[in-house]
């Protein structure tokens, strides 16, 4: 790996073929493989989507056709139940009528007429004398006075059947029996309209009931199978319509599904027993893509040629471009690391590359100037703040503190002159208040004075701040330093110290905490200051500007000071869960001291050796 990087960083060496392989051929080869993979995947997904859309529309159309076929079958059965022989109960005429009902023979396996008790009195294909009055569908047809459909059950001959029952009424309007159309699952009449549904080359359609049980399948061995756990069937049972690509037993197939909405076709089919059935189509993925495979291979070959031929010409003519660009990349990396003293030589490469090198040199000059201006700006702001702190501290010490001392002395004199015990007690209380105020002014004055950062460094100064706070307040303060400390600009270190000081001040005044954790972490690209307490907490707003409205100016100052260094502050708090203040400052050339730059340069030279 080191030898390849060495070649990349030294473009003047003679091994151009290796450079081209590493910098051009290998990435393009990887891109080509990725492009072919994505193309095949995209083509597959597109084909899959189109097939799913087609099968979804196909199964809906087929479901309407199948439902229409069965609706017509029920209408024929209704027509038979309404004929004069059936309504009058003329058995001879009924038998003749049934024997002549060719259209019904083509749609049902059995056609029967029952009496009012449900006993079959005339039939074609069924069994005379069979009683169906005990079944729920017979009672439902009599009670609701409309055609109903039964669930799957075994008839007197032991056959799995489904029955369509149409109530019969005599001329007086009284219920006199039912006309029955019977489908046997092991015969063909139930699945006749489903069998005619064609899906692709080897696809097929199947019929399922409301429980996901197969009622019709091209393979009779599959009749009665339970598919309710199949994802497509599960969607069908929820009343959905569509198509899915699934993998079953290592075989991929597109499954379309649609409910058979018989109740929407005729008012005579309004009973709920006509709900629940669904049509499922299955199309095998191998059959779908079989005609496309030769074209996919041809497309892959053409794609390779489209990329390879231009790549060959590019490799042959890239020497004059690669070398100066590699040099430019190396110099850009140095600039990105904060070294603005670099320049690119403008003597090789095409005119466009030379113009780029000139623009790069101009940019480096501007960045050098901007960095100097930003450092000066930050230093001036921080120095102004510190000067203001010194002035306030001096005035507090020279004027306010002295005035409080004089005030306290005069209160003592007033106590000595007073003979009134009550007044003396009030004066003593006032003197204690003045003493407390004087102590607070002295502490405030001390906090305003700059710490000895240059002598002790930021980590040690934070430790002293924590120790002092723990001594003066009923707080446990732990300071943790992680990483290798790096010298920062004195103004930046002072700013971080002030951030910690301000956070501790907020804890002391508002948090009612018993424990504070201060963490200073030096990472590769940033320095992180973290202050966490176990106090009462508060509802931290998402927008820092809302802190001003709530009067939390100290916390707002933390945000503003962090932004001065190009960093950011995050304040996390919840009522009863304490508060966490995190300040992160990127270690750029703007905040690093010149000493840090020298150390990093020496470290880099040591690693290169």
C-alpha cells in the first residue's frame, strides 16, 4: 500500500503504466462493474414492476370475468326456480325441465329441486331423497328469501361440494323448497372459468375461499391446500388487490390476487355468503425473463465496449494531465491541513491545468490573508472582553468593595450608639447582609480576573477551577482530561476556560446540584468541553434564541462564545434530569497556536522518515 501511495505522490517517476492502472483503470473497472450490476438490477426491478402491474390488472379483469360467469350461472338457476313447473310442484314437468337445462349442466355438476323440508325430489347428477334441510345454507335461503352460497362440506356421497341455493316460492308466495346448483371440487365445472385464465407461458390461476383454502387448482392434488400464510394470499384475505413477487422453495414467481366481488354484479347476490372468494394468478419469473436473456447479455457486452474504448484513448493521452494534477492534489491536501505557505509550480500540463494552478496559488494567498484576519478578529474580540472584565473587576474592587466596607463600618458605629434593642438587631442583620454582599463582590472580582493559562495550560487551569469551586460550594466537581493536549491560541484557551467558568456559575446559581463532571477531550480534529450536573434541570428550547426570552442570558452567552471560535455549543436538559453543556471547537489553523503547527510538522516529518 505504501508503494502505491508513493507512486501517486511522485508523478514524475517513469512508471506511468502503473500510475494509469491505479488512478484510472482500476476505478473505471470498479465503476463498470457497479454500472453493470446497477443496470441489471434496475432492469430486473423495472421488469418486475411492469409485470406486477400487468398481472395486477390481468387478475382484476379475470376476477370480473369469473364473477360474471358465476353470476350468470346463478341467474340461470333463478330462472329455473321461477318456472311454472317448479312453482306449481309438478314433479314430472320438473324432471323434464331439468333434463332439458343444458346450460345449467355446463355450469354445475348437480342440479336438484327440494321440497319445503329440504329433501331432494328431482335431480340431475344428484341423489333423490337426500336431505339438505339440516344445513345452514338451506335455512339461510329460506329466511333471507334470496340466493346463498354454502361453505365446502361433504354431501351424502362423501364428495367435497359447494352448493348454490335459490329459494322457491309457490303461486301463493309461500316457501316451497330450493333449487340447488352443486359444484364438486374434484370435478371441472367450478374451475371452468378459472381454467380459462391464461397468465404467461406456463402460468396458471387458482381459486381460494375466505380461509385461504384452495377450491380450484390445475393440479387436483393441491385442492384443499391451506395458503392463508402466503403473503399474497394474506393480502387477498384482507380484501386487497395487486401483485407481489415472492420466492417459494427457491423459485421466484409473480403472484396476482383479486377478490371476486359477486355482490357488486347483481342485487340477487346481495347475501354476505357471496363474499370471501378470491382469484390468484401465478407466473414464473424464469418464463418472464427467458426471452430477454440474450438481449441482456448483448447489452452488457455493448456497455463494456462503450466504457473500454474511450478509457483506452483516455489512458493513452492522460500523462500530461495526470502529473500536474497529482501535484495539485498533494498541495491541496497540505492547504486543507492548514499549511498555507505552499505554492504550485506553473510549468507543465495543458493551458487549462496551468490556469487551475494559477487560480490555486491565488486562492492560497487569499486563504493566508483570511486566516490572519480571522485570527486578528477573534483575538481583538476576546481581548476586548478581557479588558472589559479587568475594568469591571478594578472598579468593583476600588469602588464597590470599598464602599461596602465603609458601609459596614458605619453600621457597626450605629449599633454602638443605639440604645434600642430592636433597632440594634435590625442593624446587625443589615451588617451581615453587607458582609455577604462584600464577599460576593470579592468572589465575582476574582472570577473576572484572567487565570494563569499561559503558565499552567488549559487542562491544569480547569482542574484548579474545579477544586476551587468544590471548596467554596457544596459541590463535588470531577475534572477529566482525555487525549493528547494540543496548544491553542491563548485567546481560545481563555475562551474555553470562560465557558467552563460560566457553566459552573450557572450550576451554582440555578441548578441546586450536588455533583458536576467537567470533561476536556482532545480529538484528532476537534477539542470538546463537556460540563454535566445532576441538578433540577429545565426544559431546554430547540432554538437557542428562545433563551433570551426566558431570561437565560448566561446560557445564550455560551452559544455566542462557541461560535466565535467556529465551534458549536449544545445544551441538553430536562426537568429533574440535570443539564449537560457540550462545546466542540474544530482544530483548524485559526484556533491552533503556531507552536502546535510546528509540533505537527515535526511529527509528520518523523512519520515520513
